[in-house]
């Protein structure tokens, strides 16, 4: 959906890059999302103390709970992948929520962004599989008996490629759909009143879509860690 005004595009116009920023708003808002996450990550690391404050207690409980949930799916070996899947979760969540801020554009409503996240998530599952099993990881693609390798191998390759498409198109479709609905309601019902219920629903959708992306990535990692059958 085309936005009538984007604050980052206006800022880039000051340095002569307004046309580029207007053509690729998902890139500029992806950069903003990354800067915000890096800043708060630095701030959180700097604020850690032996005697935790209430805010630190809350975030420690949330992150440790999410980590244990990840380990319950992947096993203990999956703990090494938790920093990556948590980073993807936070990036997707923040990117989704940007669509609720006036003059902001959600980077996750662009297929290029969601495809990049999906390639990283699915690509990492194969890194984990090779690290866990070595060359024997190829058995995950060969089926239960040697005679069925010609059938199973192309099916598995297509299936793993479909994971990338599934992750990217699911997130892109939901966020773009929300953007379109809000835009239509703004046109039909007014600037302030009409989109409020959709904004509330949009917050829920943003959280759910980020969690689904995280959960599927975790399940793919679990599949790469387990022994082939």
C-alpha cells in the first residue's frame, strides 16, 4: 500500500535521496528497526546488574521462558540457536508493529524483507543439521530405504524450498492485508475513528505472526537436529 507521508522518506529528501527512499521504504524502515533493536540490546546489556531491577526481572522471565520453550521443542542442542531465533522474532515483531505508527511503513509488508528472514531461518536449519550430524545429515533427504532415494530426494528438496516460500508469503500476506484494510477504512470511515478496532486487531496479528515465524523456525531446527529415520 502506498503511504501518503513517510517520515523517513522526508528525512532522506534532506540529503538528496528522497526518490530512492520513496521507492524502497521497506529498506529504510528495516534499517530503523535494526537500529532500534541494536540500541535497546546495548541498553539492556549495559543495565544488567547483580541486583536486578523490576524491569530486568520481567525481561529475564520472558526471555528465559521463551528459551526453555525453545529447548522443549528442539532439545538441549537447540539452545545454541535460541539467540538467532529470538533476534528474528524481535525483528519481525517490531517490523510488524511499525505498521501501526502513523507515517511509518512496516518492512515486513514487503516480500523482499520476509523472504530475507525466511532464507536466514531455513538456511540456519541446514547449518545446524550439518554441525549436528556431519555428512550423515544428507540422510534427512534420502528417505527410509535406498531404493526410494530417486523419489524422496527431489521431494525433500522441493519441501525445504517450500519452507522458505511458506514463511515469507505467510508473513507478507498477513501484514500487507492489514495495511490494505486500514487504508480502505481510512478512506471510507475517517482518519481517527474507523481504524481503531483494526489497530487493536493489528497489534494482536503482529504478535501472532511474529510468534508463528519463530515457532516454525524452531520446529525446522528441531527437525534438523533429530536423527533421520
